[in-house]
């Protein structure tokens, strides 16, 4: 069996950390909201939250249904290409980034936008790129074909 991509569960730690940092900065060092404060912008922000939550829940459910790990620091036992994984290779991480953007809308804090960007960069470097190497080593051509027809993020 191929060793796991990472020995530490980076994604949940990064998500909670960036969420906490954004919240702390919003409370103690607020910045004015540069975005539009209108109905359509509000509903787009709400849609980000709903879509983010749907991606997270369906991503976990698909992994569980396929009897492979959902823990980011465990080795994958099966290449999952159904559910939200048909389109996105990382729907749970994408969902978490969308939840941070939803946080920006509901708090009117630019810090949550920065947190979403920071989360995306850090999870890519610390988890996604090593995970892609792990999946390629574990599943070879099957993973490369899947990688060619799906997106890392959007």
C-alpha cells in the first residue's frame, strides 16, 4: 500500500485556524467592507454558503459510501470519481473555501476573503499537491485519466 499523502490532518486544522484568525481580525482589527451591500451580492454570498455546505456533506458522504477514508492523513484505498468528485477533485476543500467566503458576506469582513485565499494556498501546498502525488502512485493511469477530466478547484 502507498503511504498517505500527509502524516498530519492539515485541511481541518487550516480551516479552523483561518476561520479563527479571520474572526479575531474582524473583531479586533475591522476593515471597511469594499464589496457591494445590495440584494444580489447578499444572495450570492448566501449561495456560496449553501453550495459550500452541500459540497462538504456530499463529499464526505461519497467517500463513506465508497468505503474509503475521509481522513486527509490516511492513505486512500479507492479512487472515488462519483458524486461531487465527478467535477472536482477536492470538493470538501472547495466547500470550506466557499464557507469562508460566506463568512465574508455575513460579517461584511474582508478578513474572511483573505482567509479563504490563505486557506486555498496553504491547503494546496500542504495537502492537495502531496495528495495528488499519493493518488498517482497508488492508482497510476486511472488517476491520471481522472485528473485530466476533473478540476483541482473550480
